[in-house]
C-alpha cells in the first residue's frame, strides 16, 4: 500500500508540477502585482467581403483568410456594421467591420508571459465555443483533482514516516486549528 | 541537504494542507460550473435604515460615510469602481465580504439607505477565500490572518512543486513512469500555452 501511494504521489505531482507552478506564480502576481500585465496592442486594417450577414460570418471569414482564432464574444451591432471580440486567452482581437465596404479594423492585443499565466489561472468552464479553452479547463480540473489527491496521499506518506510523526502532528494540528478556526469565524461573521 | 529538502517539502504540505484542498475543490468547481448567466445565485435580502445625508459630501465621501455607519461585517471601504448612480440618480455602491456582496442604495430624498445582502453558497465562499490575498482591503483581523495564510500557501505551493521535482531527480530519476509523467505534464502545459497564446 505504502509503495503504491508513494508512486501515485510522485506520478501525480510530476504530471501536474508545471500547472501547479503556474497557479503559484500567477497567484504571486495577484497578491503583489510585481509585473506589468498590460496587453500590447497592434492595429491593422484588412478588407473582406462586403455585406456579411452578422458577426459570425465576419469572424468565420477572418479566421479562414487572416488567421484569426478564438471565442466570439461582446457582439455589438452598429449602424455601419458590427463590432466584436475574438478571445483566445493570451491574444484577443477587437474587430470593427464596415458592412458597406468590407473594411475591417483589427486591434490585436497580445500578452507577456506573466499576463498569460494570470489568464490561464482564470480559465474555467467547458461551455466555450473555442474548443481549446474547454480542453485547457478540463486539464485544469484534473490538476485541481490532482492537488486534492496530492494532499491526501501526502498526509498518508508523512504519517508512515515515523521519525517525522511528532513534529508533523504539531504542524498539521497548528494548520488545522488556525485555518479551520478562521474559516468558521469568517463564515459566521 | 536533500534530507532537509524532503523534510521541508513535508512540513510545507502539512502547514498548508487545508488551503491546498480548497484550491483543489475550487479548481474542480470552476470547471463544472455553467456559464455565469446560468448560475443560480441566492436572492438578495433587503432592509432599509435611516441615514441623514451630509449636504456637501462627494459621492465617494458619501459612500464611505454610509459604509462606516452600516459597518457590514468583513467588508472594506467601497471600491471606486462600485460607486455609481442608478436610473433614478440614487447613489449605489457595493462592498464585498467572503460571505457575499452587500448592495447599498442611498435614498437621499427619503433620508434612508436600502441595504441588500446576498449570502454566498459554500462553493462561492471557498472561491472567495481562495482569492482573498494580501491585496484585500478588508481590515478585519480574521480576514487579515487568512490573507497571510493564503500568502504563505502560495509560496509553499511553488516550493512543493519545485522541491517535488528535485526530490524525484535525486531519488529515482531513472524510473520510466516518472519520466513519462513529467514529460506528459510539460507537454500538456506547452500545448495549452501554444494553443491559447
């Protein structure tokens, strides 16, 4: 049993190490804001077919002909055409399409490494039209489940290490008393 | 030195065990939840209390004065982004606690404020706890202590992921399944990074 749990702890930990580190690093950014996470914007204008029937048709043409990709959100119908965003976590496109001429302004906003980590941290749900976000969310769910398993298996492995049992018990008890007391006090406030 | 790294790895896990479970539960819930508009929320529960509006207070000053009088539990001063006016030109603001938001409408002409609170469901409570870090503007000592615990746990999380890899490399680097596991984890991370970048 011990051997099995030890191997499982190691394998789950190694499988999720990169993601766990991502969660940790992005949490440091949330807490300290040490890095600039402003997106860098670039603008360009392209011409696609005039008279496209709505945001979905425009988005499809931009994806096929100009390499854009992402989830279609924030659609705004305008007297001259339509505006919308294509979101792809690390890169977002703001699109403004003029139906009469087909002229389309594309504002591309790209993020740096830390901003990307922060945005990955926020990925959630499997309802997205952009399937890769769903894939990422599924992986993140597995990593989260992995965290729970790592915690549980870690407790078992520690308990089996007899020489660490005394100090470990003190540390675990201190953690449980402190955290659970706070959780109850905050919830009851 | 490796014996000490292993010891610290264990101690870090024991000291942050609770919040690691919360991180895990919140992560799973975040994926299982429906899109935000379809999420069922508890209703706001309202009450009205008298309040004499100072004649020369700015909106921000007024919001702060109302917040100080009401003193909603475990909240900080109204954030600027939450202060606005409704269609009837009444001042509105919200303050947030781990237990849920409090929505306040200042009814100047009636000399009253309407206070509406919504109590978070348990998973919402865990979600707010997991994101309550030292940037929180809530002065209450219970929340301050929680933010320090959260801060500690963020660093231990990173330490454990790095030290875990190190401990593998110095103990069983040749174990094929461990190599495969680490490589698959890195590959998945690289894949997610590339397709979502």
